[in-house]
C-alpha cells in the first residue's frame, strides 16, 4: 500500500462548500476551506461572491479545518504594507471570532505574494500557508509556501505549459506536467497524476472552488475521482492541510 498523503483545499467560502463537505465526508476525505470574511470581488469575480454565514462556518468547522483567505479576498501585492498586514491579521481575528476557535491556516488570494507577505503571515500566528503552485507531488519543504498538485478545473494544455514555466522547479514538476498535458480529459488527468504520486509515496493536493465545480457540472467527476482515490489512499492518509503540515513536521 502506498505511503502517499492526500489533502484537499477549497477557496473562497461560498455556501456551496457545504455540498462539497458532504461529498468529502461521504468518502472519508479531510479538507481545509480557506474563507475570506467578505468577498467584495476583484479580478476573477468582478461582482463579488457570497460567503457562508457564521453559523454555516461553525457547522463546517465541526468536521473540517477552516483557514483564512484574508479579510476581503485581497491580492496582497496590490496593497501597501499596512493594508496588507491588516488584511492578514484582521482576516484571522474576525474568522476566529466567528468560529470561536483558533485558525492556523492561510491561503494567498490569487496565489500572489512576496517574501514580505510570507513574513506577515508568520507574524500573524499562522502555522501554514497555501499557494497556487501546481504540478507538485513531492512532500512540501516550506509550510508557508505549500504547493498543490492540481486545481479541480478542466484547464487547456496551454494553461499547464504557462503554469509549468512560471512556477519553476522544472525537473521536479516534469512528471506531473507530462501527465497533465498527456491527458486531455480531467478524469484521466487526475487519475494519472494520483497514480504517479502513489507510486512515489508523495503528497497529492487537490484544490478548487465549490462554485466552480458547480458551474462546470463537475460534481459527478469529483465524486468518481474521490472514489478512485479512496481505493488507493488509506483513510489515515487523507488529511486537511493543517494535519498534513503536522504529519510532515520533524518530530
Ligand atoms: Zn480565492
């Protein structure tokens, strides 16, 4: 049996996260949901997006890890340092007040950040932070720059080529890059990438947005992939992002 670890994360705190949570629970998967306190909109979602109510968040937090996604889904490099620090720190404090419990995980909106933002995230008391670096299946080296394996979205091959070139570590990411461009359909792509991670005892990190799964009619594809993964990954190796970081921390 593989020693690979499997984690999932879901961004933006849309109420459809509750449907996603049900599906993940049904198949025994852990997850981290990264939630902004408000999502007034920006580059990807000009009109803004609804965020779960405090009661919905508390219900979700019973079974899953809730992480922060800043106060207002802020793209940190577009702000001055004081405003960025406020988005990081107040996003954590307000979410903790809503949940009534500590929040240890953070995710950079839009995947954009600088070394100074990593430092702000550390200083705010977060224990890990997730990026949108993809095509990674090795155990992560830096808890404040957690990479992912694949976004649950049927991207064109040209997007993977662009991502591959942009995020570096080309030798390390080559096998999963080849899997991604070698399979045109999302289900076959996901399965090939998971097979690789299982064979190398690595880490598979699936991420996405519940509203996007819904918009693309992706629920059946996601469920079939979770069944495929459940057949291969023992349940003790299906973790939230925070539990993954703890599992990999030196004793
Ligand atoms: Zn986001």
